[in-house]
C-alpha cells in the first residue's frame, strides 16, 4: 500500500509539472512564487533574473552531493530519535559539521545574488527583510 501511495504521489507531481506553464507550479507557490515576488518587489531586470537563476543552478550543481548527504543523515537522525535509539546522539554529532557546510554554501550563494543587485535594490531588500522577519517552525 505504501509503495502505491508513493507511486501515486510521484505520478501526480509529474503530471502537475507537465501541465503547468514553464514547469512551474500553477498556483505560483513555493520557490517559483517566491522568486516572482522577489523580482517584482525589487524591480529586477530580465538580465538580473537570469543571473540569479544561473547562480542558484550553479549552487545546486556544485553542492548536490552535500545536500543529498545532509538530507539522508537528517532523515536517519529523525528516525533514530523517533525510535528512541541511543545512537541518535552519534548521528546528531555527525550532522553538525554537515549543517555548517550547508550553511556556508547557502551564504555564498546569497552573497553572489546580492552582487547582482544594485545598491538601491539591496537597500530595498534589507528594508523588506526588516519589515518581514522569517518565521521559523
């Protein structure tokens, strides 16, 4: 039954991706919607949008294995913790250096994106971020 549900979810996701324009989500949520909102708020040019897309794609390509390893290790930690396994502490200790690497990679990408923005756009971004602090769940 579990395999059927997973297969159904994958098929539904693939169908939605093919049905939506440009492979983006039709409801404009998620990353695609965030990028559009970001571009609109800062009045990004088409060239800037493309540069940011290229930077983000290069980050994904460069750090693909790191991100996959981190997700796997995090999933392993959560499963062990849920099961009450004492080895969860060992896995948690292994996660910390990986977390720092992911954080550094994301910061480097963020800095590269900031380099694409004009000084006025950077100021607008900082102002918007100050007015809308991130909510952590």
